[in-house]
């Protein structure tokens, strides 16, 4: 295996192992030794990519928004909806994403780790889509895209935390469907509402679509 490809795979293995350990134990209780054991790599390999536990946590946080990738839609409101469902579905099984989300809300994450980064990244990415939706006439004229997006990001964060505590996120699709049922009438033009898909199984269907596109 070429050296560069091996390094990429090693880095990914470390990130996935770190995500799993951070998710299970939180930042404070996680040790480098735990990550090394889970990733099955040497200490030298880990420190080649991540010079400290803080750097490793920051890298895990930086991966979060990538998990929201969805197929582009002509209707940008639907694309925003789809991103929440894809992240919700992946939270059920993906250890790296779960670890990133836990770090973002973990109050014991030290100040040296910017756990606000994923919130800003989500807000920036979703605001672009909401502004396009507004330009296409999908939103009510009173909607301010940035404010709406920040409300949505905060709402999603709270709902997934509640879902994790109540059902290990098995009911997150249902909870997202309820969230959107309340939000959409206040932001989308009435004629658009019947065409928007917010059914609880939306996330599972989107992942199937993504897998088919990748194959």
C-alpha cells in the first residue's frame, strides 16, 4: 500500500476510534491509551497525526458537518430537511459522528477545544441553503434565514439529546417529524407544504439513495 494511502487510512482509523471512545466516556474520562487500544495503532502513529488529546478532539469535531451531505434538491427547503434526517439516521450507528456530537455538547470539554465550531459550520452551511430557498420564493417574506437556521440547529441539538436519553436515538426520526411539523408552517409558503417530505423514515430512505449513488 502506498505510504500516503496508508497514512490516510491510519488517520481515519484513529478518528473513528476516538469518536467511539469520546461518545462512550466523554472528553474528561477519555485517554489516549483508550483510543490507541480501540484503533490498534502505535502511539507514534497517533501523535504523527494528532499532537495532543485536544487536537484529536478538535479533529473529531471538524468531521461533523460532513455527515450532513445529501443529494441536491431543486427545492432547497427539502434539502435542509434532508440534512437533518440524514444526520439523525447516521447518529444511530456512526461512532465518529456520535463522538463529535457528544464533544459539541459536553460541558467538560476544555476551553482549548472549540466545541462551538460545528454549530457555526452548520449555521453557515444551512444559511446558504435558506437564502437560496428565499430567493426561489420558498419562504415567507418575514423569514430571516440566519435566525431560522440557528433556531433549527439548537432545536435539533436538544431533540437528539432527548432522543439519546429516552431511546438511544431509535425514535429520532419521529421526533424530527414533529419538529418540522411545527417549524415549516411558520417559514415555508403554504403552497409548498404538501410537497415536503418529513416522514419519520426519511433518513433511512435518503441513506439508501446515497448508497445507490455511490455504488
